[in-house]
């Protein structure tokens, strides 16, 4: 906290009014289900985006990152406009578009009026790995909204903050993400995973004390991001929406696992493209996997979730087609070395995988994955434990 406050003083020449934190996340199970009104189960990481902030009175928003070269980005609150509306997205697609989008969303929803329309100075420092599928952008958005809510006495609840940040990313930045990442960053509790219904945002904090059970959840950052993934997220969402329309439902959440075979037959009879059919199958089975994980955790049988994680990876790889050679290599080499289960996590096409292991096996599994990457000619992955941590907060 002292470092980011000192960074603020160095950049702006005054003291910040406070320092806030919002975490990255890793998703235990429930991939690409949130924008289908389904179920997800993320947990917050100890890695956070920190923001030191102070209010302004001249309508200027100034943002600065200690992690990105280029100095202060200065914008006028009244002139913020998304790319689709002819604006620059705040920073012509750069990192500052995310905090600018949050301010725009606050303005558009009538929350920035009077003194609150005066702008702010913000300085950021983050330990959330970028490009790793661990929601560094959501952490940046949520910490911005949390800081501004307190600076201007808006009193926004964590769920409202998450919704505003999703709007910023969807409508301002132009990424059609679901609500999971922002909800995880805003609402997760230390020592728990967040079971979230993305339709009505009901949530339950599920205890997840892996250390007490002799278990560890490893995050394996492959350090790769394939260009194929740039437009593929929107394509996957469009395919899901196409499948829902063909079935006459508002979202794939409404398709029950028990009727999956009949649903797939219906899609065949309608002549629906096989790609859409497989996207539907992934979402329906993934929602069921979230339910299975919940039941196992509630029963105290955490080890038994391992095969469910691996099954989820197979679905992401084959039906949703969002994996890649490096992610498959993590899963295959980890399971071969004795992991209880593994799967890719996040949007896909690179980024990270998670591996559930016995504590006694953690080093050997990590070594096996690293050696498999070396043998395949890949750079060394970054491997660290996922410790369920707290959501957004003032420090």
C-alpha cells in the first residue's frame, strides 16, 4: 500500500485520499456459461490491482500506471465516448480505456453529478498477470469503481459495482464478456469460492480450505496468447445465442442437462450447424459440472472434483474449441504425473490452466509440466498456488 501511495505522490505531487485493492480471479469451474445466464464458480487470487486515488473538481480524469510506460493519460469526463459511438474508447484501445469506461458507465447511469463529475487522479500498480486469463482487466475496472464510489460517497454495493464494470467492458471497451470476472473481483470472500447464478446474481460463498485437506490448486500460466483468440470470444457468444434462438429459449441456461440428448436431436432436425450444436452441448454440460462440484464440496469430498475439472477441459477443447496445444499439454502432463484433475481456465486460446494436486505431489507435478514444456520447445510456464482471497476493499 505504501508503495502505490508513494507512486501517487511522485506522479501527482500530492497525497492520495486512499488506496484500494481488487483481485484477479481464477475460475474453478463454469467456463463461458456466464453470458448464457448459467452458473460459475470463481475464486479471488491474492494478486491484486491497487489504486491510489484523489478527487478533482475540474472535470478531468487522470490515470497513470506504474506497470505501463507512457506517463499520465488525461481525459475529460464529459467527453468520454465508447468506440462504437465514435469515441476513442478513452485510450484508443490502450489500458486506460478500462478505467475510462468505468467513469463513463458511472456518468451514463447518472451517478456522476455535481462534485462527483469533477474527475479524479488515479495511480495504479498491479500484481495480476496480464494476458494470463486471470482477469487483470476486471481487477482494474473494479478497483476504479470501488475507489470512486468511496471518493464521492456513492455507496455502491459490490454487485452494482460489478454490473457497472461489465457495462464498461461491454459497451465502452467493446469486449462482450459476461459478469463473472467483475463479480469475482468485487464479491469473493477469503477462504471461499463464489457460486454465482449469472442470471439473477444470487450467490453463495462456498468454503474452500484446500490446505486443511492436504490439497493445493496450482495455476499454470502458459505465458502464451494466440491471436486466434482475439475475435473468437464474440464468435462463441454469437454461436450460443444462435443455438438459444433455434431452441426458442432466451438463454442456454434454460436447457436442462436431463434433456440434452433430446435437445441435440432437435437441433439436428432443425438443420442447425454442428458447430452451434457443440457449443450448446458444452454450455449445458458445463452448467451440470458446476452443480456437481458444488455437491461434492458440500459433501466434503473435494478430491472428487478432480475428474470433473478434467472433463470440463475436454469439453472446452472439443465442443467449445477454446483450448490450445500449450493448455492441453498442461492438463495431459499434470494428470500423467499424478494430479487429481486439471483444466484450462479463462477465455481460452492461451492463458492459464488449473491443476488440483495433493500437497505432497505438488512439486513433482509442477516439475513434470515444466519439463513437458521444455521438451515441446515452449518457454517455461509460470506456476503458483491459487489461495482463495478477498474481493475488492479499501486498504
